[in-house]
C-alpha cells in the first residue's frame, strides 16, 4: 500500500519505507498501477515496481525480489444490497458484476480478465461504480482496503459497506519487481534481497509492517 496525503508530499507506505531503508534517497513516485507496470517494464524512468504479485504473465517480464509481506484476497460490497455476505464459495463470483482497479492482478479470483470490469483508476471511482450499480462486488486485498480506509483515503462507511475475505483463497506474497530488460536487473534484485534479509534479521521489517497494520 502506497499513498500521498496531499499534493507535493512524499510517497508513504510499507513498500516506500522499505526502499528508503535499503537505498540512499530513492526517487519514489506514485503512478496509476497499469502505467507503473508498463514504465518499469519499458524502463521509462523507473527501475523498480513496488508491491507486486508474481503470476505466470509477469514472470515473463520481471525479475522478482524475495517476498517481504503477504496480503489477503477480499471483496467489498454494499450491505444495503446484500444484507448477508453474497459469497459462500469462490465460484459464486460468476453470479455477480465484478470490478477491480485498472491494472491490478486478479488471478486469485480464477475468473478470466474479460469477466472483471477494470476501468477504474482509483478507489474512489470503484466506490462510485458500486453506488451506481455498475458493480456488485469489488475485489482487492483486505489490508489495502482497510489501510486506505483508516487513512481516510477511501470513503468507506462501514454501516454501508462490508469487507470479507474471499472464500477458498490464501494469502499472496508481495515482491519488488525489475524488468528483465534492465541491464542491472540482477544487481538491483540482489541489493533488494540483501536489504530485506538485513531488515528481517534486525527485526526492523516487522516494525515497518506493524506501522501500517
């Protein structure tokens, strides 16, 4: 989870804090997710993508660091429309209109990309899609949704909306990713891995994670 509190302020969040503990004064910018993935892949001004999941498609494009955290697949829905949680099994997703953030990985849903509306580029836009009936359910990671809600970066009224873990799924690890086309990909990943191991060894990694729980 990465965010800025107001225009012109530094990017904050778990992954950004970790990078600042590994690299001296890294340049960190918050980009729309799909654009971020493309710019790192194409080496258009950025070397590392933060908070990325590994999947077969991305394995073809990126080299990944060791994992530094894991997130819980979940779904958000309107309690007014669904007084009870609408999903009992993962396959129940097929009965509803599903939305996700543009560019996000939704492999954990086991739905084809064509079955998920992913035009929204912000969480505020996703909430509007539910309000207007364009979506029944938003899929994302529980820690991200709760984190943004606590920071008031997601307009989440818990008397109106509910967040539940997706049934029949497990936690997925987070990584940093570097384009395989980057001439220093191996060196960057090696530095990331060594830094992560050192942070884990001195328990600083847990301190950073707990800061955002």
